């Protein structure tokens, strides 16, 4: 899964600016022991009903291989990842699946090879110079500014007047237009980070994800984000610049260019409080006034032209690496429906090896094995494939299994597949995504992210009911999980999707917090965790049931009428009445 407050460079920023806002500190572990009701008695894994076809040993064996130190954390472009990809491909082959990757000489391969551009910052002066009524001042990169690298412009040097645009949102349906009356053509827009309190979190996540698109649509050439009091509290500036020298990735299209959804936005940056103050020198309203207004629930400060201009500069170099998606299929058994596809996805990559630090003890473990994130998701996916491949009555629709690459670099492998699918995208009727299942306890409920937007809500609840598993509402809406994993790339192409997480019941909340705090994206996410492999087998069963229900239904999954995401990404698709 993508971290909630990643501060990579420009490309990641463009796609996930919201993630910079959310904060783990929103989950205080301490609860009052006196007032909290006693937790219900824990249900043991052995007491949960389970289909014996799903094997805990197989799930464990697959995770053990994928999370082995030998694979060095399966980083995109690494040999360790390539080994993992071959392993998954051969497991698919051993099950008799159909390869559905790249086509060559009339034959399909297991792998869909993706080229990535890796852009790294050069060690030369970089930053932002601000000029205005108070004179000129410079704010260096990684000190008082964070200047994103540009995949397509290695020598970045952009100068333009600054215009403040509030949160930088535009959405007719919500009646929001932060650009109203402002001329930002050829200018750099300055905007508040995050979104106003009170906006529903999923539409808000979409708006935050789209800030660069709105800026481009209005003719701006650069974006600078400044903190609200709230966002500064959630993620202090010092922490934000800790990732100021990480490389950025983008996939390379068939045209040979690094993909950039907003090519006219030449530069993206973020600034410290000091630099933000300088940009508001002599402005119609002070930065303090704007921030005070933004602190009020639901308030969206209106924009105005600033009296300052900025020069943003920096240099980078790019190299290319390749890394494959692994794609296989079980053909549908119903001739009328076999031309439609349900896609079960899970990311195979992880974050590799942490760089050595000078004060490291000798022999310190630096390998991020990613046992739960997401060897466990891929093992679950392979277990679903195993059971489906071995059963007599096959699913009516075809089922695609996608082990994706570069999720940790910004959901790039799944985005590439969703934009370059090996079957027609309009024939992909639904997606089930697997990412980072917390399997360290006996789960009795699940959260079905994204399901409420389509008929997948009712379908999921029905599918897992025989397992005595219930569907619980999202316990962490502020984390906007819906936009943080691979399924969202399919949603953007109009495909209804669901992403299951094990729930907070029966000790799940404590298990999640422990994982999130101690092991998520750390070396401790390895086989030493107390993983309950029977829970892994049961999690595979839950996803199998959902996938089969989608593949076997008379009608494919449908967006609900009037749903924000359905209307946005699949405006012409047939819709279902809510409540059905
Ligand atoms: Zn992750």
C-alpha cells in the first residue's frame, strides 16, 4: 500500500498530494481503560468456518518464498523482483492457467514488460527565489522548499507571477470553483494543502488527487503547495523534507515518453512557512488571515493575485529500468459471458533495501521483506487461482490474475495495465484488489473499500456471509484508503472495484495499529511476525467468494445511480438503483 504521507518528488506529488495530509497520529492507541467497554471474547481461528480447499500451508509457503531475504524486498527494477515475477508466472503455469501478458509472434507471455523512467535529482543548487515588494529571497531545496523533479525537463528553470487559488479545487457537482474570477494563465498557482474539514473523504481524495489537473485546465504552469495549520501539525515540515532526495518514477508509454498527465504543469513544489510568508508579502490578505479562515470547518478561502513572483529551479538526470506485471487467466465457462473479465489484482513489488546509515550496527537488517505488504496479498491471489483452477465448475466470466509491479512507486504497474490492458478495457467488468492484508489475528469482519459505490457493496456482504464474516464500515475514513492502492487505477478507467481489508473486530484494531506502527514499510514486515496462516487461507476464501460472485452473476457489477465516482469515471455506463 502507498504510504499516507509520502513526500516524493513531482510525479508522486501530482498523483497523491492528499497522502501528505493524512497522519498515523490520528489513531491514538491509548483508550481509557476505565470507561471502555470490555472487549468481546476473542474468537479463535479454529472456531471460524472455513472451506478446506484453501490451504494455510500453501499461503505460508508462497509468502515465505516471496518475503525471503534473497529477494531483497522486491524493489521495482531489481533482480529480486524479477525472481518473484518468474516464481508467480511458474506457479500460474503449474496450475494450467492461460498466459495473458505481452503478445509476441501470435503467442502471449506471462509477463507484461513495463519500462519506467527513474528521475534523480542532481547535486546542484535547487530551490525557489521569491521577488516582490519586500525584495528578493531564496529558499533552498530540502531546507525551505521541496522542488519536484520533472521527468521530461531535466534542467528546470521556471519563472512566473504567483496567484493564490485557495485549495485549488474545481467541481461543478459539488459547486466548487476555487479559480472563479482568477487569471492564472502562464502563472504559478499557490494553494493550500489538503482539503477543508467537512468534505466527504472519498470525493475530497479525488479533488486533492486532481489539483494539478485543475491547475493545468486553467492554464497555470506551476503549482506550489503551502501548509494549513492543520496539515503542518499532521506532518511537520522537517518530516516532509526527509524524503527530498528520493528518486521519482513514471511509466514510459509506447511513444517513448515518460507518462505525464499534466505536462503543462512544468513544476511542482512545496514550501516551508518562511517561504510561504515571503510569497504573501504585501498581499491583499495576510497568510495568517488565510490560514485562520482555513481552520474553520468547511471554509474555503477565496483566491487572489499575489504581489510576488517566483523562480523555481533544479536539475535532474533520468535512467530507465524495466519491470514486469505478471498476467494470467482462467477462461470463462459460459460462452455468452466468457468475453467479459473480472480482474483479481495484487502488487508483487515492495520497497527494497533501506540505505545504510553511518551509525548502523554491523550486520543490521536493512531488507524490507514486505511479508504482509504484499507477499501475503499475492499468496492469497495465487491461492484463489489454485482453487479455481482445480474445481470442476469454472466461473462463467473469465478471471484475470494480475500481480502488478511498481505499486510502491505510485500505483504505476496497475495504472499501466489499466491503460494498456491485454483485453479490451470495456470488457473488464470488475476488479478485486489485494493489498497488505493484516493476518496476525482471527478476523471476523472486513472493510470493503470502494464497494459502496457500486453493486459490489451488496454482493460482497452476501458473498462473505456464509463464512460468518460481516462487512464493517471504514474505520479510518481520514486515511482515504480508497485512492491508495491499485484498484483506484481501474476505478479511474470506469471499472467498479472492491478492495478488502481485514476488520477491526476480534482484536483487529490492535493488530492493525501494531503492524502500522512497528512493521509497515519497515524491516520488521517479515516472517517473524505472528502471522496466523489459517486466517490467510480464510482471507483467500473471502476473496474467492467475491470474485466468483462477480464472475457468475447474470449482470456484471454496476455503479450505483448518482454515485460520485460512477458519474465521474463511467458517465455512460449502465447504472443500478441504489439499494439493489
Ligand atoms: Zn506498501
